[in-house]
C-alpha cells in the first residue's frame, strides 16, 4: 500500500434474505452498490456503530444477539480514489423492512451467483460475494 493512501475504517453488514440474496445499498451521487454500514464514531463498538448506521440508512434495527463477525477485510474504496477500506464485516438479521433513507439512494437484493450484477464495491465483489457463494 502506498503511504499516501487513505485508510477508511468501517463496519459493514451482510444481510441475507430467505432466498440467499444479499442486501446492497447505493449512496446518492454514486454508481456503486455496497454493503450497508459506515464509520464508527469515537469510542463506539462495532455493533453499536452498525446499529446506528442501519437505523439511519435503512430505518430498521439489527438483532445484536444474532450478529456474527465474519472477519476483517481490506479493499480499494469504491467512492474515494486512492483510499483503502478496512472493514469489519458482520452477518446480521434485521428487525423491520429496509427502506432507503439518509444518504442511501437505492436498495437492491442481489443473488450472489447473478452473472450480471450491478457495479459493485471491491469489498463486496472480492470478499462478500465469494463467501456467500460457498456451500453452507
């Protein structure tokens, strides 16, 4: 990594429905779909940050007791040239139906095996979808 690269530390959600599709979001003014989530506030835990971001972006709640840490991953940032995203990923269940709000322009449920996905963030393409394609 180039020392000039900016590191963006985030926490992100992997939300799947009963059909194995994963929930993706696209922020206003961007073309790329990604996992919902965002940056932690100072002193905030991963799950507290994820709960706050999900409430702000999707208008629903995570179920903390069902959250499962999937790992920490790095990838080029989707919307900030030269930046690297370092993400803690959590599989979470939602209480309520997600609705695009705050900075979210669009929601999409994606089948991980879709041969023609929309434009995806590197984190989703390199780390999330391959994991979801593995047999359970």
